[in-house]
C-alpha cells in the first residue's frame, strides 16, 4: 500500500528502495579522503509497466500539480515495509511516461517511472 499526502495510489509493478548515506567529503592536502556523516536518506523508485490516465493523473495531481498551487515541494509518503508502515517526507524527480494507447477516452501509459527522494 502506498499513500501520498494520505491518498492511496495504485501499487507499482515494481518498487525499488534505495537507502543511502549522505556525506560531505573532501580530499585533504596529502590526498586522503575525509568524510563527515550528514544523514541516512532513502530513495523510492516506482515503476508501472502500464497505468491508465486516471491513475496517473491522481499521482501527478499529488506530486506535481499541487506543488504549483501550494508552493510546497514536499509530500508525505506512507508505505508498507517488512510488515509495518513507514513514513517519509519526499520530493519528486522527473516523471517520464510513454503513451501506449489513446482511444479518445481513457489513455494508457507504459513504462512510467519516477523517484521520490527523502527530504
């Protein structure tokens, strides 16, 4: 189950979870690398093999269109992880999608991929 700003979205065909360590790094005069820990962050990658325009529009409304109105670039995400609900405040990367079929009513998009990156 995935919620964006409290609204349930379609479960993706594939979901990738990328935890990573955010650091500040530099090389000192003798060439050694020094690194300072900043934070642990998460990146969430959603992939839909196919999604209809209603389901995609719901996602776009939450992570793209509402930002233009509210000027708040961050959204709340709730997701299931190892049998428990987790939360993160995230922002969206690009949202590429390819038209698969448009019959004049409900369009279907394929290969929709987007990332939500922890604040």
